[in-house]
C-alpha cells in the first residue's frame, strides 16, 4: 500500500497510492455502480462486511457487526471498510528524512452509510436519522483513537458529482492519518498560543464576535452556524459548539440532537437556496493523542459549484463575488424556515 510524503519546504502532505491496479479496480467499481448502488439494502455483498451496524430491535437501537456468514439486514446505519482505501494497515514500511520525508500511509478508511434510503440526502434526512448517524460516527471515532498509529481521525462527506462523490447514496467517510494534517496543526497551534499567552480560546472569541452579527446563519441552544469572514467558497459556512469543546467525542446526547437540528436546518437551507448543490462537509476535531495540541472542534461546509482557478490553487487566495454577509442573509432566512418546519412552527 501507499506512503505519506511531506513537501520539501512546507507542511503540505501527499499520499502516494499504488496506482495502476487500484485505479483500474476503482474504475471497474464505478462501472458496477452505474448498474446498482453498493450502499443500498440488498446489495450489501458488493462491499466488505460491515464492522458496525445500527439496527432497531424491539424499539431499541443496538449495535451489531456483520460476520463471515451473516449480513445484518434491516439496518439504519452501517460502517464498512472502504474497498479502495487511501490508507491501510498493510502500508509500505518505507521511512525517509527531510527533504525526502516519507512514512507508511498507515491507517483505517471507513464508509458510513448514512441511511438505507438511496435518495434521502443529508438535506432531507429526518432528525432521528441524523442523531443515529452522529452517534455512530462518535462511536467509531472513539474506537479509532484507541488504535495504534492513529494520530488524527478525519471525518468528512462529499455530496454530489462536483464534490467528487462516486456514489450518490448518502454516506460519510472516515480516514485516519499517522500524523496531524497541516490545517489541524495550524488551527491547534493558534488556539494553544492564545490560550497560553492570553488565557482565551481564539475560536471562543470569534464565536463571541459572530454571534448575532451580520454573518450569523442560525443559532440553536448549543450550536451556532455562520459564514466565515474570509471564505474560500461562496456560501461556505461553519458550525461551532457555543461552549468551548475540543471534540465531537465530548458532546452529550442532548447536544447531538441539537447538532442534528443545526445540520439538517442549514443543509436544507443551502439546498433550497442553490437547488441541491454539490458540497463537502469536513469535521475539524482535536487529536486524542496526549502530546498533541487541542482546538475548539467544528464543522466546515464548502459548496462546490465552481472549480478553483489557477490563481486560487497557486496562491491560496480565493476570489468570491458573493460576500459572506450576503450569503448569511440568504442562508439564514432559508435555514430558519427549515428549522421552523422541523420544529412544527408555522
Ligand atoms: Zn443506494
Ligand atoms: Zn473555544
Ligand atoms: Zn477548521
């Protein structure tokens, strides 16, 4: 399997996978899915056995796993190893020092099938199902941080073709890394520096500034959604827990319900404003490794309606014709309508 390399000069990382054979397998996989969806009930044998399956039995939700001989039917959420993993347990054992830094791309790559219903997009999913998905993600992330060589657990979802989703069926992905990705390293350093010098979390400070301001989209009991000051994408927005919290692993059942409401309302709002756009949803959480710095966890949502141009890719300076204030106004009104519908307020 592959290796993880670091750029000569910067902290940028690249995973080099084996290439030809896997790619052709992936293409064959794509061909397969054009005929039938591998994540739909009844097609479970197209994937590897699920390691975590949430099922409803006699009114209660229980967690099971597929075995060699038995695939669990009537599931609500399934977690299965990806058939074409980006990182793997049998990674190459090659190491190298800078400037040719490399280490094995060791890790776990899972698919979280978010619903048995093929067209139940995240923006239309019931609140109960959202709670199920978030609880399963929390469970798997907790387990992964207990495994060796897992420094960071990346949770994300791609929805729609422009966001690179190969399968339309709603799903999230979890990929672990043996070291912190640069963006998490940067955010965590900033938090730690401010904490030790000023005694305040800079992310809590930003929430204080954005709360009730022109970029706020929605605020619930425990979460706030807002368009960031300097967005990379039009209609990009972030969701933060209002109180200082380092990881999704720390949130209570009550907070999970509130997060489900926030996600469902804002994604519903986004979908209404842009007519079901492609988007990526990325969780930024703290590492659970004892030696690493902590951040204030959050979710970032990037709508993908246009490709980045050369200037943006080459300079990491993004051009936005829509201001975050205008985006927040549109997303705010659409999200509040969704929220009112979900809560039964007309
Ligand atoms: Zn499907
Ligand atoms: Zn904070
Ligand atoms: Zn972030």
